[in-house]
C-alpha cells in the first residue's frame, strides 16, 4: 500500500498533467457516463456507494500539484462525493448534461470525479458521472460497474459490502512503473528506437489550415460495417493468421496512405497497460498507446501488406511496456503544439460493453453522451456488436475538418473495406476508395461543356472580323495604331510572301521583334500563311537563339535589320516586313486546317535546354473564341497586353480580343514601371488587363483607394503564378472597380484552362481557388495510380479537351510521359501538369503548388506557398518569397519586400508564429528592395541570393542579455538546461528543452522573479528575449 505524502505520477499521468498546465481550463480529457435508472431509486444508497467507491480507490481522491516545477500526486482522506439532485424535463436533459461537460477540473484542488443526479420523474432518474482521464480509463468503467452493483446492494439492504481488499493502489503502480525503469525497459526501448527512427508527422489533407496550437473541439460520424462484410473480413484475416484488429488496422493504414500520398504510416493504438496482475481491479489511468508503423512502399497486394501489419503488431505487443511518453521525449523533444506528438491518427477495436451496469431492483440503461473531444487529426474506434456487425466512430477536430468532409471520409472507409473483401489480392493503389456517388460528383466537376463557337481557324475568323469592323482600331503600340483592315492587309502581304517562299503547313517561321504593331502583323501573317509561328526574344543571347532556330527547324525568321546579325551563323533566311511591301494584300486563297501546327512556344526544360510546345490551329482558334467569351470581352473593350511575345500569354491577350473585335494595346518597356502603368491604364481607358501576381502586387503599391486611373477597368486578370486570397482582398480594400479573376493554365493546354471569379465569400479563405475548367475543357485531379483523387485529397492536376497540345517538338519520350491517354474520353489525351491540386467541396479546384516545390525539413513536409500566403497577408509586406537553402543544413529562408521602410523581422516572425506551426517559421530572413522576376514576370526563385552577413537576419541571432529580467531568465535556463552559452535569441526547445524542463523553468521564474508565467507563454515566447518581453508587460 502507498505511503502518505508527495508521490510521483505515472508516465501517462505526467503527460496529461503537462497538457492541462499547457491548456488550463480544457475539457478534452473528461470521461463522461450517463446511466438512465428506472424504478424506485434509493438515492442515499447510491450516494453511499459513490463515497465508498472513491474511498476504495485512492486515485479518485488524489490531487495533482507542482513542487518546484515537478508534478506530484497528493492522496487525500476519504470524503463524501457531492451528489446534487436536480429535477429536469426530458427536453432539458441534453442541455444540462452538455453544460456540465463545459466545466473543467482544477487538478490541484478538485477531486477528479464528480456526479450529478437528474430527476425526470418519481421513478426515473439519470446519473451523470464525470471523471478526469488522469484518474480513469475505459477499463475503469468496468471496475466501477462491478463494484457499484455490490455497493448499492449492500447499502440498500443495510449490510456491509462484500468486496475484497485492494492489494495495491494506483500510486503503487506509479512507483513500480518508475522503479528501475531504465534498466527494466532497456531492451524494449531499443526496439522502439529502431522501429520509429526517422518517423515524420502524418499530413492529412484538411479543409482549414492547422493553427499554431491544437484545438480539441471535436465531432464524430459513424462507420457501419454490416455483419456479412465483417464476416468476410474476419475470414480474410483468419486465412493470413491475422485477427480482425489487424485486418481493420491494415485497412486504416491503407486509407491514410491514400489520403496523404505517403508510404510511411504510423497509427496510435491502445493497450490496456494493466500489468502486473495486481492492478486488474483498480480504477486509474493505465492504458498505454503503441505506435504501429507500416511501410506501404512498393504498392504490395493487400494480403502481403496484411502479413506485414500482423507481424508488426505482434512485435509491438511484445514491447508494450515502454510508456508512450518516453517515446515522445525520445523522438519529439521539440514539441509541436499544433498536433498530437508522434502519431496523428488513432485506431482501436473492442467489444461492445453491453449491459455493464446493474443495480438490484432497477432497470439501468447506459446511454450515449453527445460530447466529443479530438486528440488526433483522425481517430477511428470500432466496437463488435452482438449481431456480428461492427460500428465505428470516426472522430475529427472541427478546427480542421468540415462535417461534410468527415462524412465523406466515413463513406470512403466503408468503400475501401468492401473492396478489400472483394479483391484482397489487389495492389493497394488498385483498391477502390471513392464511392460511386462521389466519383460521379468528381466527374461532373471535371468537365465543363463547350460554347457554340464558329468553326474554322484563326486566319479565317480574323479575316471575317476585319471585314465586319474594318475601321475599328485593332492594335495600338508606342504611338502607332492599325485598324482591323490595315492589320488584315499587312498580315496578308506577309502570308503571301511566305507562301511564295515555299512556306506553308507544318513549316516553322521564327519571329524576332520588339513589342510593336509589326510584331502583331508578323503573328497574324505567319498564322495566315498556314505555317507555325515561333516567337524568339531578341534579348536572348545569340547562342540560345541559335539553339532555338535549330531545334524548331525554322525555315525563316521574320525580324528587323538591327537583329538580323543575331542569326548570321544559323543559315536561316531572314525576312523583314519591308520586304513584303510588294506582295498582294488580298485574302489568301488557301485553306488552313485545324490539325495544322499553329505555333510553337518554348518553355524551360529540366535539362537546361528549352522544349518546344506544339499547338494546333484548331486548338488556338477554339481557345481564342472561348476565352474572349469567358472574360466577357466585346468590341467595346480596350485590352492591355503585357505578356512577353515569347510567352503564350501574349497569344491569348492578342488573339482573343481580336476575334471579339476589341482594341489591343500592346505594352512597351515603360509599361513595366508601376507608376507609368497606372497612368497609362487611365490614359488608354483600359478595360481589361492581365498581370502576374508579382507585378500585380507592385501595381497595388502605387494605387490609391478608388484610384481614377483604373476607373475604366472591368476586369483584372491575375495568373501565371500563385494567386492568393490576399491578392483579391487588397483589390477590394482599395475599392477598385472591376471583377478580380484568377486564372491558371500551362502552355501545354493552350494557355488559360481554369478560371475563378473572386467574390466576397473568397475573401476570408486561407487560399484562393483557381476555379473551374473553362468551357470545353476537362480538369481531373488524379492520384499516382491514375484514379480520381477524392474531394479534398491532393493529386496531380491533369487537363484535357481539344486544346491539349500536340506534344513537345521532337521529344517523343517526354511527350509520351506528359501526355497520357484520357480514360474518360476514347482517343483523347490528358496533359499531366506536374501541379498538386485538389477539388474543394464546392467543386472548385485549389492549387497546392508544384510537385517539385513540396519540401521536407525536420521531418515535416512543407508547402512553401502556405508560408508565402501568410506573409503576403501581412500589411507590412509588399511581396515575399520563401525558399529552402542548404546552409549547410536545409533551412527555410524568407525574402521580404517591405510595404514601407525596412521590414521588421521580429514582428513578422511573431506574426507567423501566431498563425503557423513553429516548423513553418523561416529560420533566416532577407530584406529585398524588390523580388527578382523572370522575363515572364514570375518570381525568379533561383536568383534569390543566399543569406549572408550583409543581407540576412538570423531567426535566433547571438546576443547577450541586456535587461535584469533577461539576465535572470538566462541564468534560469543555464541551471535547468545545463548549458553555459545562452543567447537571448536561442529557442528553448532547440537547445535541449522539453515539456518537463519547461515546468521547472516556470517554477524558478516564480521563485526568482515573483511572476507567474504559463506554459503557453513559454511555448509562444521560446527565447529569453521574447519571454522577458512577456514578463515586463505583465
């Protein structure tokens, strides 16, 4: 039996005590029970029974206090358990029970058990018992059920209870657990060290971003497994020498892998932890959590994977005595407060308790309590039912998941179980995960019907438009202007000249001109000739131009005299527009077919050599008509084209408006100055403009609220890079006119393919969707096996439709890799974009970044765009980029352009820490006057400089204490951490601190400075400097 005085906590209790200290007032570890009692209840006997039960089990009359930062348990003397009785109506019962479950325990002052009795009538009562998990677990309810029946019988009859004396108490177990633990558990701990090395957190796709601190508010949905299906799964397990628990666990790990895209899946599973045998009859917190890790690499058959899971489970059961909290300290000393340590998913299977509670002469029914707390990103617990079926409860945090998403998860797990039962030998990737109803929804979202467009190709359609509106201005640049008739005539002369030179369908003609009306003449003229237009940037070095000419097999280059020398060594004929003056301006008398090559656009290649994307005439003509209609462009519009002529965006910004009869204003280099652009938007009465996000943000920096320079704008189109919700918010905040459009589209799918018109509902979203596929386009999000990724689950975005490119010029292997058969349209193809995306629950697509921009640091998978979005939303930031640098360790580096003056990195770091987990906060920061841009005006991440002593600010700069409080805190850290060299910017948890040492720091602060600081304060302010600021402001 235990000795009086301060006693240590068990390892499991210590973790709950720490979490309670971290989140005081929390209710996530309450264990409630309601018993509906019908009959003539002896209230006095019931009250005496509760008193006796608490008196027998010391853990239920124990308080938990701190001694110099070390938690101890103090066992109190037996005392009556208050049992207030309250008359309530049936309709009020749920409300009063729910209210009781909002009341936390004060572990230092309260007993960890309380009870209330609700009287519904003379012969009907409801008993509510609430216990804190630090003193109770699931098996403890069985102890209570058995003893309460005997205690009530005896007190009701006026006799003494016949219960055996308890050989030990919970505090004895805690002492035993700690006694020689290092030696006794050394072998088991070695097993877990090997088994869990290199474990990364599970990254389940959620509806909302994870906050910096875990929110335990939860909800649950049911997962029903009929008896027939349960029998088939049991038989499958029996054939592989696996228990039903192992079969369901394997299925759950497949389910998690298919949702995360990972192959290394760890799940927490409970074990009773009631060894030695003397503790079987004790109430208390004995349950331990095992980490069952599975390797799904290689995409094995489910039966093969089940064998692995069964073997792992048996090994884990043989090593189950190591407390979960030891493993946390071993593998995750730098606690991430945004998630459960080590495992983020939980699984359990147990027998349904049945009719546990029996009181003599009474009908007792255990009823469910509508109350759920979430300790994990996802928890799934199954119960065996008497009829052979299984009932599962899928628990989820409401801070991460919407109810609709949770119901979809439940339906998918049921679908997966049926597929496993039907096809146990299938590979894991082939097992059905998405129910038919959800597949139909995804297929409908992925396809957008087409508009009725005028058949034909761009040359004929433009000629038709020119004949209808000959005198309207078609193109304006640098003081020059051509009407539709003039542009058509000049283009016809070039087309006839090219045809006379033997050029036509499938020939390629380079165009190397500055932005000018002549450049547009060249574009339209080459297309009218039937040859393929290949733009070259005259700013490119001669070597690159020579490569492009050779790779494109250019039969000629249209240029001007000052650039002719760039092609002197290529052997390629050079043509100037002046040479075409004597050609006829009559419309061509030849036909351009839809399957003829229209243009080749070169994009960067992974080998360092650009690759040419081939787009056919039918694709371009359809796109130009559809995009003008999608954007709402009419003959009344004046459209500004800013895109480089070497990029396909220019083809959309010129071709679509021309077929609509609008006027195109072609930018010259001065347009790239934000102030100059703003002025010209007004002077040219621009109604539509397309900008990259980086340049859009520069423009916003010079605009004022209701700026008259953009008064004519009907639409601002932002695309070609990641567009954030903050981009749309800033447009609204400045009260600027026109609609905000986010567009997405790769060259390989003929420019803009997915669009989203932002509205007020988008402004509060953490990220802006890229929208829905444009007309006559399909957009599928597919998993690695080529199956549709479920709603909310990331996959690779694939684009389809008639506008998919022919392929890469003379790159058959790359074409075969990136352009794959469309399983949903016979004979068609899909383009694999290499972009991560997912369908949101409203049917819009959310862009999640490049597959090759997902990085891993400190074991965490990180989307750099998530950090950039938070920085972009900060009012002190004009623009930001985040990259990973090897310095030599992989380090997050933030590059910031301040809205005004110099960036305040301390404030920015604090802002990020208030919104993101610690591992998403950059370690180094660099101030930039502007972010470097590529020629297409995207952020040039490769050009961002390495941090140096001249430009970087370390997240934890070396600095000595300067104030009395900082000196005192530094001394405390030296004592507790046993580290002499302490900088005021060192992160407590990165120089050896962990949760228990944190409590000792707080105790010393109280003693030395006379100030109470909470654990949450220390986790938020992790450096001496930050914590000193908290104390000085208190």
